[in-house]
């Protein structure tokens, strides 16, 4: 059957476009296992976070969009009881592993650890169900890796949903997002739930205002006159590798700030900064930062002795609770103090900015939205210390070209920026980025694939594609 006939035979499923369907069908051709084989295909998008960086693991809101770049996984049950996983990109080697109650990870940085994370998450969630079937899978990822657009979550989401479909398991979208978010801790990065939630729950032409504990989502229509430009700094930001220690360090610093604030305010059960805010009928960032400054030194020793004394807890128990144990334990550089005050100042101020930004975007006040994005980037650079010279240079180029606001997106330490502008100014912003950044960093290169106007896309979905193979 020729491609045009295939597309005519199948109305495009919700969220899929013809290019994605063609990609899935090419993967099916590579793994075709017989006329009676049931083959499923799942697509899951990456994301761009407009504002709300490093707030989700504190249980505080974010404002991302799912993007029109996706990872597709095609899967079919096999008879081996194992996972057989290959990648359309030959740079990523094929992997095979057994389905067992506790799946041991590959070496740090192996791409298939995200596949294992997804499978482990499903096993944990459905532990009462025995005899999960093995599956053969092929992955085709088009979300640029290590660029701050959450290629990792696109992979874990698509893998988890495909594996559930092979085993005829179902979860509602909110429960699936919660499951996959927790499963990514398997790789050792103690992230929040933003990336997985927007990958599963994204809506075309909408941003998502996402809140946590419990997870809930409000879709906000993107103004027709708004354009989102994403530009890759080409500085690798791999959270499964070197960046992981910096990321996890900030998770610990924010958790310390939360516990100290909880004790100062006489609040019970505080673990994260979101617990503090949810316990207060009224709050503002400046007051909470002032309270923290009065209750603790701005920096604390990485051995946690000083923190344990402030909180009047046993150090050994506190260490295990805060840093975790086993493969997900956070390792702290003992020669660097923990920046408790600065990290809390960013997270609390960023939370106020996210709330204001959601209102501004919904009302179409793009100038205000841009101002908030600019303030977010400054806070990420100064207080959270996760920007870089390259990211700062990209942000400046975007603003100079007419962007209303620009900021790093994702965890930082490299990766990409997002710029908001009027649609009529998009070409000018891209030209400024090309001339002021790429031409200087990479003279003679053609940067077309490194920057683009991206659009808010649909969330993940799975289809039975075997009848169309």
C-alpha cells in the first residue's frame, strides 16, 4: 500500500500529524512480526517551559507547552518475557533486559536507562499484576537530546504508555503523569512532575498552568499574535550525566529551606516549599524570604550538621531522608556550602511570577508576560545559578531582535532558551540570534535546525497500528 493510500485508509488520530504517522509506519516495517501481530504506536512530545523553572520539585506551579517535536515508540508483545529495544538512530545501541521486580540500571548515561525507568514505573504501579508480557520496541526520537526540551520525558512517557498498551493496562492521564514522573527518579535525577504532565496532558495551541499535590491542570489558550522561538545554545545539558549533581544539589537546597521555614512558622510535616505555601492562607515571597533569613544562615555546610542542629533532628536520619539512599542518593560536594537563602528566594519569587504570568497570558498581555520571563531569567542566573554565559548571550540576542521576553528553559546549565514575541517580529528575533550568537560561536555553520518557531502541540496518545502496517 503506497503512503497516500495508507493515510487515506486511516483518519489521523487525535494529536498525530501525517509526518508522525509516516514515522510510525516506517518503524512497523522494520519490526513486522506477522499478519496477526498486534502493534501499537505511541507518540509523546517534548516541552518548552514558558516560566516556572525549578519550582515543580518543590510542589509549586509551572507554565509549559507541549511542542510539535515528538518521540514515537512502536511496540509489540513478544514471547521471550524480555524487553528488546532498538533505536532508529544507530548512535544509540540496541538493548535487551529481563522484566523483573527490580530492574538493575545500566551504567550512568546509557540512553536505555530511561526505557528501564518507564518499565520499572509500570511494574511498581501494577505490582499486584503478575506475568507482564515482554515487548519488542523501536524508538524514533525527534526531540533534540540534552537541549532543555525534555527528550528524556518524551522517551519515558512514550515507552510507558506503549508498554501499558501491550499489556492491556490503563490509567487516567493524571495518574499516568504521576507514575511516569516518579519513575524517572530511577536514573538518579530527583525531578518534579512538570515534564511528564505536559507531555501527557498537552493541548494544541494551549499552555498548561500545572499545579501539584495533587496534580491539576488548567489549559490557557495561546494568543494568536504570540510566537515562541526556541534556540539551542549547543551547550550540552545532560541530566543523566554531569548536570545531575548540580540539579540534585538544588533539590536538596530547596528542601532544606522548606524544612527551616516550616520549623520557624511552626508548621507540621513540611518537606518542600510547596508545603509551606499550602499551609498559609496568605503569603508573599518577600516575607517568607525574610523569615528564612532570620531563621538560618544564608549558607549551610554540605555535611548537614549545621542544618540538623537548626532543625533539632538526628543527623543520620536527616541525611538519609534528605539525600536518599542507594542508586538515587544525591552526592554533595563537601567543599561547597549549600545556598539555602538564594535558592528559596528564586523559587518563591518564581512562584509569584508564574501565577501572574498565567493571568497575563490568558488576558493576552504579552508585554507583561515578557517582563516576567525576563525577571525569571535574571533570578535563574543570580539566585539559582543555573544559567551560563552562552545562555545569557542567546537571551540578549533574542531581546535585541525584538523579543518581548526571553529566558533559559529547562534545568539550565546549557540547553535552550525560549523567547516570546509578536508573530510579526519572529524573523527579526531569529536573525538577531543567528547573527549575534551562532555566527560568532559557530562561524560558517548553518544553524537552521538549531532554532525554530515552535507551536503548542497535543499530548501523548497511543494507537493500534497493526491493521495499517
